[in-house]
């Protein structure tokens, strides 16, 4: 009769307590690193989205002023030169808009504009001086039902978008003007801004 004895290998033992702690520590650090990367990715995505919106708002600012120039020059009851002169005066301290104050600038509000009116409604647009260098009192609101940014605070769900916009003009000469629109907002890392600019001339 043969007897078979099982041979135990003493080296095949389980993890010690210290080894378990080390393994758990490595796993925890890996998870935390992954969460950190994901959080940074989400934050970066949010920043890119807000930067894109700010860029569009800045471009819109320049285009509104360009539209105003076109309207004054093309449809002035007098001459195109008179229209240009009136346009320039409308934006400067002469009319109280103070867009030529490069330390603050101005903002425009198109709420008074009725686009159903066919008599050049953009001329009814309000242009007013900013209260400070970031135009902080001129709140741009977001209306989610319309997916629209404006100075209109009415409407269900309307919220402060966090964006502010200032328009600054520099009269280069009698027939040339530089327009600069700056949009401001705040991230967790601090204040942000983006700028769009264009040059307008006394011709179309």
C-alpha cells in the first residue's frame, strides 16, 4: 500500500497586513489621480465653453456698432457725411455715451429696438457709459427658453450669465474709427476677458 503525503509550500501564504495596506494605498492614489484628471477635464471643458460664448458676445458687440454705422451713413436724411458725423457723435462724450472713455467704455441695450418697425429701428438702441472698467453694472442675462443673451432680465428662468461687455472707440481721424468690444467673466482661477475689434470707415 502506498501513502501519498501532501507537501505544503510554506511560501504560498496570503498577503500580510502591511502588504495589504500598501496595495490599498497604491489603489487609492490611482483612483484619486484619475478623479483629479477627470475633474480638470470637466473644468477645462467649462472654460472652453465660456470662452467661446464670450468670443461670440465680443464679436456681436462690434457688429452692432458696425450696423449702427451702416444705418447712419446709408439712410441719413441728409448726406452720408452727415450720417457719419452723427454716428461718431452718438458714441462719444458729446452725446453722453462716453464710448471714447478708454478707461471704462460704454454698453448698448437693444431692448428699446422694435424690429417690426421698418424705420431704422436700431437707431432707438440705448448707448450708455459703463460704471467701471469691467462694466459690472450692465448685467448680460441668459434666457434659457430662447437660448439668448441680452440685457432683458424678464422671462421665466432668466439668470445672470456672468458676462459683462464694454465697447470702446478710438477716433483715428475724421473718416476712421477703431471699435473694441471686451467681454469680462470670472473663473475660479480669476478674472477673464476676451477682445474683438474692428475698424470702421466713412464709407460702406
